[in-house]
C-alpha cells in the first residue's frame, strides 16, 4: 500500500495544530459526538459542553453527577442522548442512567448558566438486565418519537431499548453474541445499524467475531459473518451501510451476506472512520511509535492526505471537516480542498488520468468533468495526437460546446476525426440541425456514399433517431436525394414531410392518398389537414372518400363501446377539415352532404348545417368555366371561335342558374328538415340563416323562418317590400286569424300600408276593411285617419263601411236610449 500515490487534497483549518479545546472544559474528555452544527464533549466530572464551528465554548451543563461515558447527537431532532453515572438510589441498584436532552428547550439555572430540558431518564440496569461494563452505544431514530438504542456490554450482551423515552413507553430486550474465546474476548467493541429495504439489521463486533442480527424477527435472529473482530474505536459504517473493521493486517468491509473486500493497510488501527467516501485511519507505527492519520480514496487507489499526529482520543466529522481531539486536549481540524484546487494540483503535474478518475468518482458536476476532459484533450491535441485527443473530446459530448471541438478539427483539416465526433454527437442524440448538415456535408466531401446510407438507414427501429430528422430530410431533399429523405421521414413517422415530398416534389398524388389511407386515423387526420388543399385540387373524389372514412368509419363498433351518441366524439369532426376546401366549395358541399346523409346525430350538426346553408344560398360558387372543363378539345376553326365562345358563356350562365335553383331548393329543404316540430330551436344558427337569406335575397327562406319564429310582422313586411298585394292579403288571412293563434293586428298594419302606398288600391282596401270590421280591430275614426293619407283613395271605398258602422252605432244608441227609459220608469215606481 506504500505504492499508492500521496496527495494533499485536504488542509488544516482553524490555525492548524494550534487549535485547542476551550479551557472551560476542565475534566478529562470521556466521550464526544457531533451533529446539527454542534460538537458535544462529555467529561469524567459529568459535564457536557457544546462547541461551535470555531471550537469555541457555547455552554455547558451538568448532565450526570459522576461521569459522562457516551454521547450521541440525533439527526432528525435536536436531541442529545447520553449515558453516564449518577447517584445510586440503593446499593443494589446501579447509578448508570440514560438521559435524553432537548437542546431546543433551555431552562435557566441561576443567572449565568443554562441547561437543556431533560425530557427522559432511564435506568439502564434492572433485575432482568443485570449490570455490566458498557463498551459501545448506538442510537437509531425511527419514526418520531420512537428511538431504538443498542448498548453493548463487555459480557457479549447487547441491551436494546425501544420506544418513546419521554413518555416512558418503552420495551427492552436482550441480544446475546456467543463467544467461545473466553470472557475477555466477548465484549461488544462496535455496533452498526443498517436499513435494508423494510428490514432493520444490526451489526455487532467483538474482538473475535462479526455478527448480524435481523431485528424484524422476534426474537432477533443472529447470523455469524466472520470469526475475526477488532478492538474499540476500530469500527465504522460506510455511506453504503457497509460495516468496516480495522485490524493490524488489513481493513475489512462486510455486507449482510458476509465479508466483502479488504484493504491491506498494515499497522494497528487505533481509530477508524468514514467521511464522504473516504476511509479515515489513525494507524500506530510500531517501528517508530508514531501515529499517522491517513485519508484513503479507495476508488482511485490514492492517499488523499497523510500526516503524523499525537495520541488521538476522539475522531468526529462535522461542518464538512474532520476533527481529531488529542489526549492533551489539542485539536486538529482538517477540511477537503475544493475540486478546482485539487485539479490545479494534478494539472501542474500533467496527471490528467488521475484528475479524470477523481472527478468521476467524487461525483463532481458535469461541467467540472467536461473541463478536465477538455484540458486532457487539449494536451493531447498540442502533441498532435489527434486520435487520442478526439477520444477525450468525445467523452465531453453533452457538456462541452461542440463548436469548440468542431473549430479545432476544421482548422486542422482533420475531416475524418471531425466525422467521428459528429457521428458520436448524433449517436448520443445531442446533435443540432447544423451538426446534421455538417455531417452530411462531410460524407459528401469524403464521397462516402456507404456511410451516408448507413447514417440514414441504419436505425434499429427501437430507439429514437440519432440525428435531427427534419434537417436530414431537408439536406437530402435539397440534394435531390428524395428516396433517402422519404425513407427518413417514413421511419421517423414524419408523415407531413413524406407527403410534402410526394406531393410538392414528385407529384405522386395517388401514392400520397394510398399512404394516408395506411396511417392511423389520428395521424391521417393531421396529414389531411396539412395537405388536403393540394389533394382536393387534384384528386377531389378520392380525398372526400378518405375524409368520409376518417369521420364515419367504425361507427357501429363505437356504438357498442359507448352510449348516448357519445361515440361520435371519438371520431374527427368534418368541421376540422373545412379549411382545405377554401377554394373548392362544390367539393365541400359534396362532402358535407355525404356526411349528413350518413350521420344523423353528429355533435357538429349545427356547424355542418350552417355551412351547408351558406353553400346552398350563395348565388355563385365560382364554378370552372367551360373552357376549363373542355381543356382537352382543340378548336382549330377560327370562324367558329366567336360562336363557340358565345355558346360557352350561354351554357355557363344556364348551368349556374340551374344549379342556383337546385341549391336553393336544397337550402329550403334543410331549413325545414332541421327544425322539426318537436324542437324549440333548430339544428342550425337561426340568426345566421336569416342573414344568409337576406344577403342572397332568398324570400322563401325568410318567410319560412319568420313564420316559424312567429315574427308575423316581419312576414308581411317581406310582401310589402315587393308590393305583392295578393300575397300580402293571403298571408294576413292565414296569420291574422286569432282563432287559429294568429295576430289580428296584422290587418291594422296592412291598412296602414295601403294608407301610405300612394296609389289606387281600392279593391285591396275594401277586402281589408271586411276583416277589420268582422273582428272589430280598429275604430272607424282610426280607419278614416289612416286611409286619408292616400290621395288616390276616394270616399266611395269606405262609404259602405261607414254606412254600416253608422247604422250599427245608431242601433246601439237606440238600444241605450230604450234601456235608459226603462230604468227611469222603474225608478219612479219605487
């Protein structure tokens, strides 16, 4: 082991060897512990003192009346557990006590001293647990407030106390370590808890054995791991919960299944410890009688620090430092240097491999590791060892900026090495678009078509692509490697790129439609939204068939899976594809008609009907001209050119007119069918429908909607606008009959209309007056005032009406007069 290299990775803190335990601690130091930013020291006079980071005295208190033997600071709570001698209550009862102090609760004692609250006191030895010398002590914090305390004795027994000490809710049990080597070799020299999943294990060490107790068993089961042991202070636990024991010939590690690796560090191990992955040893050299403190880095097989020390009484770790307390009450505080200082030391000696191992084993951050590898790479590059330099740079991928490496090898014209680096960059999935472009250009410059094929086509189909797919497609496409680009796009599932190449570069529309048909419905829907405009332009019928399959396929299956019509929500909606028909309304109308015929209860029914109404009621759908329809015909005779053009225009106008009428018939049918009698509101936006009818002068639709909405005044207003007197009167006859739920006031509006018309409408007025007189809608004076505004009407129009009204009024007056006379006669009799 003397062949291991020695380094100064640690340094002395707090003034080096001049540091001492404060004078306030006057007794002999018997025990010490650390934790939660405190150093706790117990003395033979029963006092316990707390020191701060600078080893300055904070405060002390009398923990025990005689002597403090063992201390342990807890990690989860600010508690201190101590074992010491107190006054004996009786000669038969031992004064050995276990106490728990709450350091967060200080009780004043006098004016100048304070002591923490003692929340629990426990007598260790009882009749069932006879007295013996305590040789080791260990506390395990379980779920608060439960503590598990193991007390090792010189007779090979371990007393265990578990529970809440403060509430005196505890259980005690005893573990026995068998010993066949005599009473002197059976004392418990070390203890160590280990949590293995849910299992709790306890290591127990004697001078001649290493045992393991399974604490979850009742009673705990003992397993003998080894028949060698060690002395007190030569036991430690690693951060991986391995037991470590130190013997003169070596240091041994133990797992739950027995002895593990051992390290042949010779010399008596007076103290053994573990600190952040380092093994700490105080070794006595029998040849010169000196004690050496070594810090071993076992992973890198080096000695991180070594110095000769005085006689050590206690070794602790706190504040990221190692504290050695000497028997003469001096102290040594050793701290690890920062990683940068350690690396600078190694770089000066060109020990790059040691530096690399150091940063990797000490879990340094990624930037530090990359920096070491970069410097090693730079070192090799300066020696023109390009291959080895590149090997180091490849290890920096993911941490070092790739442009740093790329620039170096571009300058050196080391294209082969650059290609290797770029390949690894892609292999690790960290290449950018520019890196992919550069690598493909390298292949081109090297004329390495085979590597290009391997790069493009060597994916195993399991993991993700090792390059930027879009960039590879772009580069191959730009270089007219359409098949390579399509291969990458298809393998990567980039359907939009595959179709872009098929449609925009190659014009293979049928193949594109076939490819879309082979995709999953969700993917097919996305691609149709992206490239549907091109497909509708060149292959409208086939594209509509694909859309119908996407929006309606497996409806029966979905019906069986769900209920209440909710199955349609699983399928794409036709509304999602409206934008692809922006320049092809005829195709949109065909698609929506097919869908509406097949699906009667679509969630998008209202939107579909709104769109169909807009298509049906539009005056012009931008139909192709006859010349576009007959683009294959060759007219060679100039003499017929003019006549043919005129014929084409006439045919076109005739076709548009005929189609407009057909569409309006469809629109009216849709307005009626989509508003069943049992529904209060139609299956379309009625306000939109009214606007469309008004914009496109669709009178039949407006009349239906107004009548359906019981807007009778708007109905007759439509007839008034076109001066359709016959239709107006017929409408009032139908809608003005109160007996059939009509509105009689329509006749008054109609009379007002004729009164303001300004033309002779005597026939119509007479007919209107008939209904006004029949239902007594208006008084005669209002009728006269209304009709007097029309200068074209003569008194003869209303003569008969006035005569009848006067006669009727005269009769009423006569009846009233007779009734008055009758009542007068009757009153005189009384």
